[in-house]
C-alpha cells in the first residue's frame, strides 16, 4: 500500500469470485476530505457451493456508511441480498432503470417466499422486503442522475435483459480532477425484445474512463464457438417427432420469454406436431411473461405477442402424480420453467422425475454452474447413477445443451465493446476464476488496455483518474 496518497482516488472491492453474488463496494476519497461510499448491485450467491449459505447470511459492510445503491438488472445474483442489506440498517435510495423497477419485485418476492419457509435460517423478514421496495427509485435511461453532491450517474441500456443497464459513474472532485467509471453489468449488445438506441450518450474520448469494470461470463470463447450453434429448435423437433416430451429449464426473467418466442417461430415453420402443447411452470416465469405482455417495459409493440399457440400456464403445486400424468399424455408436450440450472424453481421436480425416463429430452439453454444439477446431467453417462438430494437415480433421459440464447456477450463481442471506449484501466469481474484469467490474457494480447486486472474478493484496487495505482489485500 502506498504511504502517501494524493486525492481524489477510490477503493473498489467485489464480493464475487465467480458468476454469482455480484456486489461491488466503491469508496471515494475526495480532496476536501469527504468520503462517499456506494454499492453497485447486492446479489445472492447461487449454485451448490459449500460456502454459499455462509456468504448469503450477511453483507460484510457498515451499511450506515453506504450513501446509495445502484442496480444493473433484476437477476437474483445481482439483487437477491438487497433485503438483507436493508435488514442490516441500510435506509437510503436504491436506484435502477424504470423497466428494472417494474420487474424487480418478482424475483425478490419469490426469494422471500422460499426464504420464509426456512424459519430457522431465514435471513430477512417481510418487513425488510417491503422496506426495500420503498427505497427503490426508477430512473430513465441516458439521463443524468445526481444521487448526491459530487456524483453523476447515467444508466445506459444494454441487451442482457429488459431493463438491464451498464452504469456510468462520475465522481466530481473539488480540485477538478474527476474519476470516471463504467460498470458494464451483465452485458449483451442486442436483444430481440427491444432496440438499443444507436444514439447513446457518446463517450468523450478526450475524457477517458478511469476504469471499466467488465463482466467475463463467456470471456474464454468467441461468438463463433459451436456451443452457440442454433440447434434448440432442431433438437426439440427431433424429440417431439420421435415421441418424446421436452423439458427446458430456463431463467425466469428474460430467457424464458426468448425461448417462448423461439418456439413460436418454430411453430410457424411447422417444425412441431400440430397438437403439441406448451406449458410454463414457475411463478417467476409466469408473472414475468405476463408483464412482458402487458406492462410498460419498453418492449417493441410487435414483440408483445411472443407466445406460441396451445400455450398453458401450470398453476399451483405440481405433485409427482401430476408430473407423471403429463409425461404419459398421448399428446407431445414442451415444458418450460425456471431455474436454468435445474437446481430450484418450478422445473426442478419435472427434471428429477425425467432423469430415469428414456422418453424425455432435457434441453438446457445456457450457463451451468459446475456444481449445478444441470452440469451433473451433462456429465453423467446414460445408464449411470447420479445423486439427487442424496439419492441415486439412473440417468436414462436425453440431455442436450445449446447456448444460442445466451444473455451474455462473448469475448470477441466484449472486445468490440471495449475497443469503442477510451479507458485507462479494466477490472474483470463476473466470471469463473479461470475464465477471468483467460479473458485478461486475451485483452492484453489484443492491446485493449495496458492496465487489466482481476477484481475479486481477495483484493481492493485503488484507482485515480489515470487508472489503477495500487492494490492490497481486502479486509472483508
């Protein structure tokens, strides 16, 4: 650590070491001795990792010293611990885009519903949830927000999800030496449901970013990789015409709706038997689907009708008998629902009942955490046993994966985005550890920036207007 520091500068720390638990703490030290602290996201840790529950039990910050919170989008790995933050004493504004404001209650209510059933380990209560809602503020894209004196914020639309934002933060110092940051959030350059304005607030090339905090979910593969080959419709077509039913685990907000639109397109092309029924399970996916249709989320008018014919929402609790009855139906069925990694949500029971059947295709649609049930399904050979809830089940089902409906940019797309920015440094976050390292090497090899480092929970980075100037072990 440097013994002498000139101001202004910031310290930035991230709780996340992989692709969940997104939460960055920024502390700005100004020349007038004033200190400003804010969070970008406050996400839950998801998957089956050993330390997951421990990480979700507390947010390791002095909440009374946090001045405001910025939210990039609605997924639980970015917002799931906001009520816990409030329970720990946070009582100031939580800023987000208007579409995110109109969606965020869906995952948080569902998470509370699950949390409240675990009375011995519940991490927050209903009062905390509703207080969290009361602190939320929706703001328009591309308009300057001043959450407090000395800070300017701009939410910039990106294609990851309806409402998703890349967030620009400018820390204005009385000396005139400002620090300019860009948090990409989970990033994608386009989305089927809305247009990203070609005329955004342009980056001032004479005023570079001090640092860009960039996601790296697919930082080790290009968009031309075979894993992104569009084969979902082909796989479902073959399965249905061969007498199989199809189960497709998806993420409830964003990906579910894109899958439904893809199925509608396949239906129009007569790829499926005409009597195929399409079922949607899971409260998150069902409520989000209705809001995509009927709530003002900035969706293109022609994309409001994205639902295939013969579409039904399966309400309520599905028993084992209900599921088996649906599997044994003489009509072909496609069953869609969260979660995308088959670990939770409305689809989990369907997946568990399908594993031992050879008349089911499980079509995975995106990223699978190494510890997830989805990864177990992919790695277990047919005829071998896999452990589900401690019980061995013989895998007989067909399992396919396609990431064609990825919600994240690949490394070449991220490179293209970063090439269009003038920045003094880049901090890589939101990716598996090995992927972050590979993405860093890739960006350095392509001369994107001379200062590129990995942002994780082990270190705090010190940044001034010229970029990274120090790094030291974190105390969290």
